[in-house]
């Protein structure tokens, strides 16, 4: 199979959910992972920088990209093995995440329902260790397959080798800019085991009169919650949650809660405490603020939006002012979640 021809001076506005204006020196579609060795070797021979792009839902183009963008368009869902109630399923990196979650549910493969309606592609999911409503990707992960740009070889990393933490993984550290994820292997169950302990989820299910939820009930409730809280990128440009929830060690968390006992918080690994970044931003009065076409969403303080013609400089300036305000008032550092490229 011949790889699609690259496009020079490619417009990236339609390929990022913030709809920011940017161009790539070269845009190379990837429809078959087997093409990666040759395609990436050609980029290396030209001495160009390389960027891997999936759904563009977790990226801020702060300017043009003077290199090659590999646009992952690979497709495929493959049942690898079934052992009793457990299935192992390999999913191509270019599959849309929500479509995969919906497909798994339809096929009777359970465990991903809480992660419904998260934007982006399957290949991007391990990088962030995406999570929502009490479940993280690592809870359902078997392995990740990737092409190693430096070693020029294929990788298969177990869930443990992915070194996942809160919105973190080896792909953001040691393998950042080095591993091109090609497939993600999931470990799911054919036996329903819905997880509905998360407070928002419990409230939504109760409002629907559901006391014994099925996986479909959880899926539908999660979709309803996300649609009520988060804007559709097709309607208004956004990258989902723009800031990560801050995680404080036990001592700092105790000091913060002594001064602000109403701050929403949750236990984290190692005795640390995770706080809701949206609460700080909202309390600082940023929800619904608009500066030209850059703004904070009116229903969710974590989401920065592009009302039409905002530039990356305007959005990032707004983000920095929010960060400074939260730090000044609460002594808490909140960090951007999307990857910032160019500029």
C-alpha cells in the first residue's frame, strides 16, 4: 500500500479543536502504521522536526510548525484473545476515542463506559492517561504498541512500562517526541461491572430514577453530564479541560483545607490530595470571562474557548493571567493540560 502524498504548507485550523490558525511545512497522512519506518526516515533525512497529530483535541498551536506533521488516520479494531470473561482488544491509534468506547459497549466489552465522549483519538489516550468519573485509562490497559523514532524499531510496552500517573505517562517523559503510538491493547470484560461511585454520576443516575445501573446507563449518564458541562468543539473552539487538577502533598493540602475547608478534594496516590482546579478558577471570578474572542466557558471554568478568531497568543495570555490569579489567592499552581506547539 502506497502512503498518501504529503501536503505542503498545510492549513491546520481544521485539525485542532481550538480552531487556531497555524500551518505545517508538510502534512503527511498516515493510514497504515507499516508506512511509519519509511515516512519517519524521510523526515529524519530532511532534518525536519516531526509532530504526531491525532484528533487535535489536546494541542495548542502557538504558531506555524516548521516541519512535518504526521496525521494518524489508521483504523481497525481487532479481538486478539478471549480468556473466560476477559477479552484483549487491539485498537488502531487513529480511531476516534468516543466511537471506540461506543463500539466496545455495543459488542459487550465492558469497562470503558465512564470514559465516554472524551475527545481525541485512541492513540492520544495513553499519553495523557485520560480519566473521568472514577476511571483512568490505565485501569483498562494491557499494552501500547509504538514505533521508536530513535531506535528505529517497534515497541510493545506493558501497562506497567507505560509508567502512568495522573495525566501523565512515559510518553510525556522518557519517550516524549520519540514514540509514535500505533495501537492500544485493552483488557475488558464481557461481564457488566458498572462503576458509578463518582458523585456527579450518582446524581445524574438518581435524577433518571436508576438505582441499579447497567453499563449502558453509565455511558448515557456520562454523555449527558459531559454535554451539559462541556462545549462541543464543532460549535465553539476548545481543547476540553485546559488546566490539570493540582495535586498537593499531605502537608500543603492540610494547610489549604484549614483555610478553605469547602475546597473540593479527592485522595491521590502516596497520601497526596487532588483538588478541583475549576473551583479555584471559578472562585477567582474567571468563569464566563471573555477578552475579544478568547474566553472562559460560561458553564465550565476549566475550559478556555475560541469564540471565532482568537489567536494562540490571546488564549495563552488569558491562561497565564488565570494561573497568576489562582497562585496569588490560594498559593496553588495550576498547569495547562494541552501540549503547546510552535510560537
